[in-house]
């Protein structure tokens, strides 16, 4: 599943070479609406830096992951789903449901979420 920055669709979205509906952008992250939405609100939050998956994270990435979650929290608030609640999901590897080889956090909301999720 390893991709390069040149071939990674999410890197290309972050660079602006593939259009998408951006809901948040800063120096570290880009967030955009998932084209295959699984909930009324389904946003993907990605780091601009290419990281294949959770398995590729290093100890010095802990702060970045925390900031990614905080970015998702801010987006949830802006989307009006913070108070009723939302789900954050990090899929890892094919068996975990990861379909794009770039670390991404799913923000899902706008409806009740069932359990178990898978």
C-alpha cells in the first residue's frame, strides 16, 4: 500500500492538484469531504506530510497526532456536530479498512452511530 508523494491521491489533494471540497487547511493539515460518505458529515483529515499509515508513525509524531485530533474537534464544532456527538476513525492496513496509503482520520457525524462499528 506504500505510495509516494507523486502518486498519492491525498498528497495531490493537499497540493491542490486534485479538486476536492476543502473544509479546513493550515500548514500541517488539510480536511476535505469524503466523496464516498458513510454519514451526513464525513470529512477526512490528513497531514500534509506523507505518512503511509498509523504503522509508519514514530515517537516524534505524537504531537502531530494530537493536533490532528484537535483539528477534527474544531471541524466538528464548525459543522455543528460537536454537541450531539461524532466518531473519529483511523483505519490501518487492508484488514483495518484503509484504502488509501496516506494516514487519514475520518470524522463522521450528523446521525447516530451504531456499535459495533465493523
